[in-house]
C-alpha cells in the first residue's frame, strides 16, 4: 500500500502477483544440497582376518609354530610346553626350517636344539628347544635362554662387588668358598 497525496492506494493485483512470483522463484533456486560424501573404506580392524588370510593351523610360542596336532599345555614368560600325537622326528623336521640352528642333538626318543633363534620371533630371543617322546606322543619344551644385557657405566670395583668379589678377586664374604 502506498500513500499518494492524502489517500491510501492499494497495489494493483498485477504487481502483487509479480511480487509473489519473485519470492516463489527465489525459494526454488536455493543452494544445491552438498555433494554426498563417499563412504570411507572400512578401517582394518586388528582382530579381523583380511582377504585370503586364514587362522593359523597350529599354536605358537615365541614365534615358533608347531605341527597342527600339537597343542599348548603350559605357557610362562620364559617357557612353554606343547604336547601332541606326532613322533619326535616329524616334529624336529617341522621345526628346523623355522630355526637358525645349524645342528640338532639327537638321542633315542629325544632331540635338542641347544641354543637357537626362531626366525619369526620379533624379539630375537635365544631359546633352547627339547623334543622328547612322551607316552604315545611327543612333548616340546621351549625355554628362553637370552642372556640379560651387560651392565654399562660401572667401575671395576662395582663390577667385582656385583659378583661378590673384591678387586683382587677374593670373596667379599669370608664364608664363601668359591
């Protein structure tokens, strides 16, 4: 509505409809919706198998995989025991490719890898492996024999005292024999 002179004049119907049309067209031409985001590929979960990955056929300790018929019976921080049906020679043949040992001590119903490393062990520990006949099957004993790291930064006197000796090599405790 406009005020012309002293009288009030209503807008014409044509102008009014034109104004509504402009508002309607403006509403229709709002911003386009944002592009739909592509879904991210599922993140790999550490507890899920990937693609062709399969569960291991055998149990492991210290990175050492034993034949599928062997099962873990006891596991400690520095040792593990396995028991199963395969004979001693087949277990030794299964273990040899996984170890750095060049030799194995064989005896009747027994085999020993005195000091070796498991190729798949990330910690690169030294282990002793004893394979022995037990009843109608075989037992495997794996023992971590990695020496402790050598102490650094000690004086000669401190080194001797740690082993219970004086710098002259004599025992610090008089009651100690050797």
